[in-house]
């Protein structure tokens, strides 16, 4: 994707307590990794949110900012206490700035096994098309 024709611009920021937003949950908040793919009709965003499901993911679009929030509860095994805890559970938050090339009414999201997939259809004007040349 060329720099001057970006359909989506990732805001790569770590979420820290000094940020202007205030967290209401006493859990760490991570910026999940994402892969972005594009073809002439749509953009696919694949986001890793381990432990999240369709009930715990909120996606919003406001002022061209697409925000993903996923809330994950720590796994507790009844009757056991942890000996070693290498995996730190927490929430996820990631934002992307969308250009006018994305059709806001045609955004679709699915999640399976902690992997969130967003399909962002391109607006009709933004799709590439072949222009035929006629002999004059």
C-alpha cells in the first residue's frame, strides 16, 4: 500500500495511566498486534485478542476512528492456586484512523479462537477500475 494512498492508518500507542482516558477496570490493558491486508474491493484487519469472544468485544466508529475494545477475565481453575503464572491476562484496546475510502455501512466483524477479523469494504469511488482506451 503506497504511503500517499493509505485507507487506514494505525495509531501505534501503548496505553498508559498517563493517557487522557481513565480505565474503570483494575486490569492491565494491552495494544493487540494486528495484520492489515488489502485488495481492490476491501481491507481485512486481523487482530489477536486471546481469551476474547463475541460477547466481550466492542467495536465503535466515531469521527473516522475505529476502536476495538476487548474485555477478558482471568482464567481461574476452581480448587487450585497458581504456582507459575507466565501469561498475564488483561483487556485489549486498539484504534485505527479510517480514510474516506472505507464504506462505513459495510464493516463486518467476526471472531474465532481469539482472532478478530474485520472486513472493511471500500467505497465505490475508492475501488480501482480499469479504464478502456478507444481509438479516436
